[in-house]
């Protein structure tokens, strides 16, 4: 007959190692060995990380629960106190489970709960613990009503005082609402908010979460001096001040330098731009971003040599086919000499820098880069038919079209010197109008449609490196006049000595983007580049619309 208790101390039970040769044949009629772990037993789940106690094995039949709790107290080195209403008989078999999980299983099976203050664990029924919590909160509230109030002025340096006040007020409401909540044994704890994770746990209430402010306390913000004004008891003022120290930290900043350049399609050879992207899906694997950094949604290998990875909604990225935005991605060797090379190309007439916007933004804040042009198209009033009804009146009017490119870039900084850029690109241009004169209208100038293309992308790049958005093509109509000097300027007869030629050129708009980190800002505690890429937002399918 087995002993009623089997406890595995520091070392697990001794088990004979498996033999290479088959075991010897058992004698006829010998009883078969029973399985050490019967079906339906409680086991710890490896890797969950919820229970960290020493593993034990328990085997009881109709045992008094106080005896079981006494054994768990010996193993855990805790002081376990059970109230007089804890009465139950326990029958269980647990094999190699952490002692804290075994305790939760026993309490849950018998409708009991626990509270812990220091190394003392109190076990009682749920009704009794709830009554004790209510009485304790009532006593604390009565004590707070008798405690004199104090006033504190806390200077906030890196965040807005109004945001701090809103955070503390919201956290106080959440703690007050959940003060009487009862945590069931074995239940997964709710995820704490940012303030709860950073604020010190309160005080004499034991396992009860105390609100940051008392009912008599008030908090306000002075936007002029960015000061938080707190009036409450001393204990709450200390807790709120500690919370403010944790949230009032300098946010990392990113400088986004960009060049918007128009040029012919052969400029990439002069600049040494490496174009190419091969979309590949698969499970992420560890590595260094850029060189063989293979992640889900991106398939850059060491063959490409690109110093960035991207997740762009297109099937292939090579010169030619692209997304609905007609954008391709590339990298530029020698980003530090980009300005010198562009200046040289401008001198040769091969490129023209439209603008050089430079934006400083905070981590996880949107930076807006625009290159827009307002085109006014003349319209003759009274010559259009809208919805089948003609408009009366005369005179000329103009319709404005805002066309160009807009980039919204949201940077996320990693702890290892990379920046994940969430890019929303929009390109618009005028297209041929789809409206034609009807029989009931007179001739009128063709009003062009506005062709709008949008797409989203995620690019992970080393801080200080440059990547390029290309493939945005623009058609330009050029009219050139050639002739004999002086004679071509003769009135009427000048056409005998000159001629005009209409031509069409196709220029490409290149957008060079270089994210740089502002020096002097700590990036400790931020996620790594691998973690940022794995948790990046899901790609948004590109769209193409025509706005008449």
C-alpha cells in the first residue's frame, strides 16, 4: 500500500534511465506496473510562467485540508493561516506540479480564496474575505476623512500636465471600481494599465488595490507653467508623485530628412540606387536587419544586400511593375554624400530638387511631408449639364485641383539603432476627363478627373541610412521653338523662319528619406528591431480611385 504523501524536495524522484537494449522478459503472471500518472490529474503547463514554486507530488485520499495546507506551508516556507470556517476533506493526486499551483487547485476545488501580506497567506471562504475587504476599506476611508489634507505642486518637464491629470483621474476611477473585485484562485490576472504598472502598490490594505486619490482629494493642471496641483492626504501625494516621475520621461525623437527630386529615369544609375524587393511569406527567424534578416511578409536575402526590409502591398518590386501607387523601394549607397551627388546632378541638368523638408517628430508620432500643386482649370458657366439639367448664366469660373504627393511617416525607434517607419503614401494627378458634351449642351473645356492613388508600407531601416521611394512618373508636355535669330521675330513673316515642336517627356519623382535619432536620448527599454517588425501593423491593401 502506498504512503498517503509523497513530496519531491529539491531533487525530483529517481527514475531509472532508459536502456538501449530491450528490458528482460517478465516472469509469467507478474503484475504489470501501474502508470505513475493517471488520466485526469492536474499538471502544470510548461512555458506558461504563471507558477514558479518548487515542484511537489501529492497523493491524498479523504485527508483533512488543514494537513494538506501544513505540508504546502513547509515546502513554500510561507506562513499559512486558515480561518475556522475552512473545513473540507481532500482527495487528490498531483504529480510534479509547482506548490503554488497545487495550492490554487485545492482552494478552487473547495470554494476557498486566499490573500497574502508579506509571507503570511490567509485562507478563508469567499464570503468572509469579501466582508473583511469591505470592513478594511471602510476603516481606511474613515481614517482618510480624519487625516488633514496637504497641497503639492509637481513640475512636469516632458509631458503635458493635463495629460498627467487625465491619466491619474482615469487610474483612480479604475482602481475604485475594482477595489472590491475578488480574484479567483488560478484565474489569469487582468493586464494592468500603464499607470498601475508604474505606480507603487498601496499600503495597508494587504492585497487590496488602493485608489490613487481619496474622495476628498483633488488634482488640477496649470497649462501655463505645466504644473500638476495635488491636494490630498500625504500618503496619496507620495504615490502620485512617484507615478509622475515614472511617466514624465523624455520621449525619443527622430529627425526625418527627405529630398523630393524630379529627374529622368536613368538617374538611379548615377546615384547608385539598388532597386529590388521580393515579397515572401513565412515565419520570422532571428538575424540582423538588412543582411539576411528574414521576417514574415518580407523576403530580403543576403543576395540583395539591401540595408532595409519592407512590407509593401505589391506582388513584386522591381523597376516596372509595382503597387497601385506605382512605387518601388530602393536603397542608396553612401547616404552621407547624397547632398553632394544631388548638387552635382543639378549642375549637369539631370535632376531638380523640388524641396528638402526636414521634420522632427516624437517616437510613434506622425510626420507629414507634402509636395502639392494647385491646378486651376477654367470652366465656362452655363455650358455644363449637371444631372441632366443645364445651368444658366455666363462668365468664366475656375475649378481647383490639389495634386502632388503626400507622405505620412510614423517612426518607431528600436533599442538597437533601427527605425520602423509606417508610411502612408498618396499620389494624385490630373487625368483625361470622362465627361463629354451632350446634345443639349454647348461645347465647353474638358474638365480633367483627379486620379488618386494610395498605399501603405512598413520599412525597417538602420538609423542614418537612406531609402528611396521611386516609380512616381509624371508626364510633361513641352513646346519648343526653333528659328533664325532676329528673322523669326518679324511680324507675320516670322513663321517663314521659325517652327514649333510639341514633345512629351516623362520625369520620375524620387523621394529620399533618411531617419536620424536625436542625440542624447536614451533608448533603453524600447523593443528590439525584431520585435518591432513582428508586431508591425497589418498591411493595408492599396487603393486607386478616380475623383471627378
